[in-house]
């Protein structure tokens, strides 16, 4: 029985030593050929260093202001006596006069001095400022956009 055990052990050693895949570094399997083994390339992060002067220059530029909508219309003042102007900053437009009146009241409570205009198309425009100089009108319109974000859609009406 000892002889058979020695023979079986000897055969096992011979089989195991002849198996190339068990020897370190002798495997014929190359993982790069496998469909199932995918190596991702190493990620390299490049960082630039900035000195103190560059940090001041690296601030993002402010976003440009949106374009000012301009429209030319024939308008007549409603419930307002006084001089006529060429440029009006329009903050609201309504088809129903009572809605324009309510909005005018709200704007007065917010500190504006609104006036209503009736356009040639039948709309009631609510203006919060009026000018004869276009640059002044545009400057005030930009100021309203900056200070009253709820009225960022104000536009400029040019009276014909």
C-alpha cells in the first residue's frame, strides 16, 4: 500500500510541475487579449499654479446684460395730463384698462410714478419713466432691471 501511495504522489508531483499555468510568469493568457478584462488608462490631472497677480485676473467676467427690447408705437396718455415724451419705459401691458389701473396702483405702492398709455393696437401700456433723451431712458431701464429683478422684462417704447 505504501508503494501505491508513493506512486500516486509521484504522479501528482509530475502532473503539477508540468502545468505551465501554475508556474509564475509562464502563463500564456494575456489579459489584453480578453474581451472581459479592460484596463482603463491612468488619469492624469494637470494643475497650473497661479501667482498672486494671476489670481486677481482670474475672476470671471460679469455676464452681459440682455438686449433691450425696443418698439415704436403711436400712443396717447390715459388719465394723465402733462407733457408728452418720446421714450417710455414700459413695465406692463394689458388689454383691459382695469387691470392696467390695478397694476399702476401696485407700482405706486412700490415707489414708482407710473402712467398709462393707450397704444394704436388697443393695449394699455404702463410706463414707470419717460424721457426725451434715449440714453437717459436706456440707463434708467438698465437700473430697473438691476434693482427690481421681478421687472427684468421691461422694455423701451418709442412714441411716433
